[in-house]
C-alpha cells in the first residue's frame, strides 16, 4: 500500500464524518490486506464505484498507517445491501469474482486494478447514470430469472427442458433497481450481452464443449491369436493363407440407371464408398479375422452415425465424419489407409525382433553399469509434449552453470583461476536468482578461488550481487546476506580495502531493499538478516527504526523463541523500540511455558540492558522459573544469579528464586567472577529498595557479604564508561566551581564507582558532589523516531541500577552527556553548563 502512494486515510469518505447510521440502516466493518486495497479501489476508483452501484450500499476503505498489513472497510446500508456489499468485497479480494464479471453485473466496462505506481485516490460520488438503451429482444430470449440462474453458474438446459426457478436472492438481484438506472435496464442489457454465447447453446440444447479426450487406438493384433500363431509356427503346422478375392467394385454414377441419377441417388456415391471401406461395411477391402468364421455383414450406416468396429478384443467408436448440415466433404478420404496383413512370417519376424530388442537393451544396461554411466531420463515422445514423471527439468544453461561450478572448485593454478574468475564475472548478470545464490554458497568449497587476488574477486561478487537483490525472494535474500556476512568474518578479508568498501555497499543496498518489503519476510528470515547486519557492524538508525515498526505490527505472528531472538539482536546493538518491547512483554507473559531456559535468560537480559520495565513479564518469568526448578529442571548458579540481577535492574524481587539460589550456592564449590559481582549488586539493590523482604536473607549472609564486597572491589577497579580526556576535563571544571578535593574514578563507601567526586576531606569515602558521564557505552538509542536527533537517549539498565543505589544511599549525583560536553569549545561555556547542573543539588557551590 505504501508503494501505491495511498495516504493513511479513508478512501471514499471519512467514516467519522458520516455520524451514526439511521435507525433503518446498519453498519459493518471488515478488514482486508493492505496489498488488496489497490484491487478493491481500482483505477481511478472504478472498482469501488462498481461495488457501490451493484450492492446499493455505501462503502469506504480506511488505511490506518502504511506499516499495518490490514485496511478497514466500512459498509453502510440496509441489511441486504450490507450483506451483498460485504460478500462482493470478499469475493474480489479472494479472487472468486473477477473484475470483468463485476463490471458486467454493475454495468461498467474496463475495470482494472490500480497500478503499483498509481496513487489510490478517493473516488467521488458517482452521479446518476444515464439510462442505457436495452438490446432488442430476440425471439426466444431468456427471461430475467433464467439470466440470473445462468449468472449464478447454472449449466444450460437441454432442448425442450424448462429452466429451473431461480433462487430468491438471485431473482431479487436481477429485478432490483440500481440508483440512476431505471428498472435496471442497464444490468439486464449487459447480462444479455455477457451470456449471449451461452444462450445459443441453451436454445439448441447442446452441452458445453468438453475437452477432447485422446482416442483409444485399436490394437494391431489379437494377443490370443498371436499366441496361437506362435504355437503353430513352432510346430510347423502353418500354411500359406488362401488369397482373398477382391470385392466387387462399388457402383459408380456411370453404372447406375439414368433415372436414378436424375433422382439424385448417385450424388456423393464416391464418398459413401470410401466411408464403407473405412468403416468395414459390406464391399470393403478389409481383411477377415485370422481364424474362425467370417464376420457377419454389418448393416449399412447413414452418414452422421457411428458403428462399433471389432479388432480382436478391442473396440472403438468412429467419430462422426460430418460437416455442416450433415454433408461429407468431397475428397476427404481419397487416400485409402493400408491395412496390415498378419501371416505366419510376419508374426515370426516380429517375435524375433522383440527378442533382439530385449537382448540389446540388457547388454546396453550392463555396459553402462560397468562404465559408471547413469542412464538418462526418457525424452518426450514429440516436440512440445509434457515431460514424463522423472524427466530432468534442467536446461542447457543449467548444465553449463554446473560445469562452471565444477571448474571453479577444481581450479588451482593462476591461469585457470583467472579464466574461471573472468568467466563468472562476465556471465553473472545472466544467471538466474537461484544460480547467483548457489554460486555464492559454492565459494565456501572453493577457498582458492574465494581468496583470489587478495579477496578482490569476492569484492566484485559483492558489487554484482548488490544489483541483483531486487530479484531475490526473501529466503534467497536471507542466504545472500548471511553468506556475505560470513565472508566479512575473516579479519584478513575485512582489512582488504576493496572488499571492505564493496561489502559496505552491499549491506547498504540490502538495507534499502529490505526496508521496502519488510512485511514479506518470515520471522526467522528477518532475524537472520538482522544478525548478518549486526555481525558486520551496520547500524543505520532509519533502517532499524523501520524494522522495529514492522515487528511491532506483526509481533503476534512470531513464535516466542523468534520474538526473543529479535529482542536480543536489538539489545546487542544498543537499540530499543519502546512500543515493541512493551508489546513483546505482554505477548511473552502469557506464553512463558514455550520458552527454553536460555530464552528466559535472553529475554530478561534484553529488557534489563534496554531498561524497559514490565512487572507483568517479570512476575510471569519468575513464577515459570520456580515451577521448572520444582519440576526437576536444573539451572546453573550463574544463570540464577543473572536472573535475580536482571529482576533487580527491572525493580522486581522474587524471594523464592533468591532462596533457591542461596541453597544452590552452598552446594557448589566454584562460581564465576561475573556471577559474584552480580550477586553483590543484587545485595545492594535489595538492601536499598526491598529492605523488608530482604531482611530474612540478610541476617544469614554477614560472612558472605564481606567476601563479596572484597571480590567486587578487586574485579571492578575502573568502569571506564567514558574517555579519560573528557573525564579529566570535567574534574578540572568541577574543581574550579567547588571548594574541596576532586577525585576521578572514585569508589564510594558501598563499593560502587563514580566518574568524578568532590570530597570535603581527602580521607572521606563519600563526597558531597558526584558526577557521572553518559556516553555511548552507558546508553542505548531509541528507535521511536526515524530521526536520530529527535530520538531520546535511554540509560542502560546496569548503569541505571548503580545510580539508583547511590541515590537511595543519600549521595548527590549529576550526569553530564559526553556528546554535549564535546561540542563545547570554551571553558566558560563548560563552567556555565556544569554550574547549572550543580545548582539543582542545593548548596554545593561556593
């Protein structure tokens, strides 16, 4: 719909402007795919006007936003009109009702769907149609009821048979009046014109022409007679058959009595005699059966009839050899078909020939098996025939492509590599879409060619593939992106200047193409493409913003595992779409049972990193983890520490999981360092935010807490969340504003670090002013807006947790954005900016 240029508004008239429907009218809304809006509206609104004219109901189409895959259709009128319009719209969308048939029913010709490059505009109200001149009534013309039945798909009736009574709704539709069309003359005239060719067959009582069936060919000989002849030939009992006397010649016009010729009995006699010869009538030249008494004479048949013919055990019915008005064509059978004579000699030779063919076939098969040649598939019997089951559908170009791939894999010297690489690059534009993907995948099995000319050959393939992305299907597109990402994983190839430049061109073109058809990608294909973009460091804000909107529109079509993977990819890129994360949290809260343990940790990690709090998701995940542990599922101590830490970041506490963690920790001898640092931060968060619930665990952990704090001090000696230059610059400006000792990378009394702190005394642990710097390391980018400048900055969950703990402990803290500080050139401007931030803390300035 976005390609059609349709604005996100109602097509026809805004439904809101109509007000409430009158008491005698009803209003119904239905949804159609956005891709079908152009079909329902039509070129210049013709199809929508035809639907209104045919159903006599008011119909409007509302497109909410270009990203949504559904459009809303509002129908208003009486109950019958609304039902009729709704049925017509669904039939047009499903393809059950063609535009030509709709135009015939509505009295409109030349209906066409809107082109992809044409703007779908709101059709205006159609004025009163001028009354159409009805067609002249033909003798025996069908009644409107018959036309209605024929329009419904009924077959024409046989001659003399009365047409059935049409159904009530068809009769009402045929007799109903359309606004602007008095007495529905226009519809009746178009129906008469549209079903004219069926009316001819209706009056003549002929059925519709059916597809010709292949005629059954007569058997050349009787199998039983052949077996008897073979037995008699082997015993030497066969004799030469007596010659068959030729039949008397048929009477000619010259031999007939002149009176009979004058009466017309001699006309067409030559043709009739030829027909007798073919049909096997008395006086023909056909051979008699091989054994048994002669066949009884067959009664004569008139032209236009057919008589069954007997050849041993097979019969067939000859076609009617008639032309217009039942007359035969002159000279149609001048060449008499020769009949095969079957004697002992011919049968014996035929048996020998069949036995020779069998032996030759066996020898050929044995020879092919010895040489390792696989017999080819059978060819078509004649040009244009459909291939039999098992035929090879490949063309000559396919065989040439396979030969090229084989040469590419076997090339190992410089000359052959140059020839193969040149041939691939020259023929690449002529390859099909699937062949381009096969070639890119085959590069993994041809390492010599893949690294040819220090990766310049692959760079050229990237450039050529970027121009073919529009031709690829979504699955082929995903394979291409994953393959180029795998090529870029090699550090040597990534450092090559040409490959680095052209691979960037490829992913830029892939992002532009993918943005135009995001809704056509399956969830797993979307995740695979995003993983490829992330692996090469592609982070265009506008592209990922469009991905977030598309995923939000169809998040319910994702499986829980697929949706979790998508959130993990976005969080790894430090990107967050708030609406998508909230919708995903609501969706996953009801389907946590479908998540694997790794998916549970992954979804909590994504929400914690992007600092998107959702208590419903935290509660559902916590209950699911407890239920699985009680059911026998074992979580590692490191996993439980990360789950509790993520819940603390999201300001949620589950006492049952924490109790299980303490029991597990007492049983394991060793645990990772990162898990211990997370556990200490959990202690600080629970002590400051959930003190009452945490008290019963706190009393049992005095000895462990001292060890955890010492370990935390040793493992977290410098956060390095910003550049040393900017941190030192902030410290020097702060020193000029306050009276006290200023320290960089200061550790507070609780063990957490801050970037800059101002202390009253050097021996103090907590200062009276603390400054943290926000950089790209401490924040995530919001995808809520396409413009990066308008998009807000979201603080990372781990940084937000530490700052909450410091503020809960009573420390004064301000934050400085590194990007804003970098743009300030003069020291006076920096002092003014920092002074404004500190003034919000109260009396900390001189």
